[in-house]
């Protein structure tokens, strides 16, 4: 199973991806997470990427395509994977097609998680993430038991530098101009599935699962 999770920032693609990956035991390929991990490790790519991430800008296609190419070349990604947050531009989608053709495979499904801008702003403003294990919380809907502390590992919760109002606005603009055109691209291939992301978390997941079961 090779699937791609799309949607504007804050639509819940990261949380839904985490559940799908867990349930189906798929390798997760999240470019945002790979950049954040590289930054945490002091890797030059991560330090370069964080300059763009903080401002809500996209990291260059060249850097992004290269980290995905390296990740897809690992053995565990041969038969199945879930892509989260890649591709985000038409050039990245073309590069991904090239990588998959070389691997002799293609995507089975692309999920587009839909949400209104009001919901997206609220989600991102209230989102907190664990510095150690990356578990995501929401200050209204998924409240940590102890303020500022991760329930799972006791790590410190922080607000992502790209979850500030300024950055969120820019990310949504970029989504509209650069990423939304990809929906058409995948629709034409007949593999695009729209999912209502404004339902409770479990209902969103059930809708995704209904599609996966039929693949
Ligand atoms: P995410 O965790 O998917 O919300 O990504 C966080 C940030 O990482 C984005 O706002 C971009 O700055 C950067 N990023 C993630 N994926 C990509 C991508 N496919 N192309 C360019 N930049 C990306």
C-alpha cells in the first residue's frame, strides 16, 4: 500500500497519518518531520531548512526531493509507505512520479483532508508538540494532563515555530498557490479521495479506513 496524505496545514494530516501508519505498520515519510529531526540533530540540511520553515516558506524542491529520494531507497519503503506533506509543488509531484517509476510502482491513493480556514487557524494556534516524542496536543481538544508536559513521555511541550499567526497565514497562502493545484493532478489519475477533516478525529479516520479497505 502506497498512500499520500494531503491537506492544508492544520487539517490533521499528521495525526491521521500517525494512526494509519500505526494500524497498518507502514513506514512514514513525513518531510516536515525529517526536517525537524535533522534540525534537532544539528544536521546542515536541517539548519538550512529551518530558516524557511520558521517563516512558513517551503524548503527548496531540490533539497526536499533529495531527502525523499534517499528515504525511498531504503528497503522498508519498497512495498509500502505513507507520504505525509510531500509532494507540495508540481515539480515535487513530477519528481516523485520519476522516483516511483524507477521503483516500478505507483501511488494507490491520495487523501485530501478538507477543512475551513477558521478551523485551520484555531488548530494551529492551539497545537503543542512534545520536544522528545513529537506527540501532538491541542489546548482545547486534546489537553495534556499536566500543563506543558507530555502525557506519554514527560517531555516538554512547545509551540512549533511555524505555528505563529504570521507563519500560518503564509503557509495557507502557499498551500493555495503551490499545493492545491496538485489535487487536480491526482484527480486526473483517478486516485484522489476527499475526506471531511472537520469531523471528530475517529470519524475522519473511519472515512480514510473505508477507502483503504477497498484498495
Ligand atoms: P509539516 O510538518 O508537513 O507541516 O511541514 C513543516 C514545514 O516543513 C513546512 O511548512 C515547510 O516549511 C517544510 N516542508 C515540509 N514538507 C515540505 C515539502 N514537501 N516541500 C517544501 N517544504 C516542506
